[in-house]
């Protein structure tokens, strides 16, 4: 009986050592075009630590700072059409992304980001938007001042509603007088304010 117990314990120990020495691969195979460097084929026993540095998987890094280049600026420096709203300071007119000049609204995942977007949707809904491009670009967007059919500046309306701030040195204070009291204090941690 004692021999059976010893054999069973020995079998369990061997099974555990084999499992620990060759753990299952927890990561899916990398895409063929990535900068992935696989581990060497020989795996070491995790119970035996050596003084040599451990080889690690090279992280697959996607550079989020890279954006496609912005589209060509039309020679007339104007766009006109229906707008599709992306967030509180970016719209799409005629399939061209436009960043509203001179304002900075919170991102969608930040406080007031969704409110800012929906204010923009309510302003632009069913309207033909006129965009006067400044000639500047911001990542993959053109920069411009956007107007409603009645002549109101959309950037001014968003700032007046307390859902965006004057863009500092980009606007040269154009919208600063429209900011709601204490709004800069509320939003100061959620953008690049002065």
C-alpha cells in the first residue's frame, strides 16, 4: 500500500514539473507584419533561476501619434455642406474632417465631452454648414471657422454654452469673453488650456 502511495505522489510531482516547465502559450501568434520577436524555442525551468536576464516578448507597439496626412486645402479655402459631428470641436463636411478654430472641447471620454458633442449635434442637425478654412492643419484635420446658415459662429456657440474653452494662443482670445464663469476651473485638467 505504501508503494502505491509513493508511486502516485511521484507521478503527481513529475506531472507538475512537466506542466511548469512548458506552460501553454497564452498569447495568440502575432500578425506577420508586426515587429514581434518570439521567445527562443528552448524554455527554461521556472524553478531554476539563472543570473542571466530573462528574455521577454517584445511588445507590439502601435504608434497612436501617427495619423494619415490631412487632405489638400481647397483653393477657395471654403467648404459648404451638411455636417457629421465627431466631438465638441471636430466635424466632417463633404467627407473632410474639420477642427473648429480657436476652441478646445473635452474629449468624449472626459467630463462634459459627451455633452459638448450633443450640443454640437443639436446646432448642426439639418443645417448647411459653411466652413472658412484658416490654412492650418491639426493631425488629419483641416482647421476652420464654422458658421450656421444664420451667420452664427459654431465655436462661439459651444463656448457660450459652457462646453468648450477659448483655445489660448490659437485663438488669440477671440472667444475668451464668452466663457462661462468658473468653466475654465472645471475643465482645466481635461485639455491643453493656457
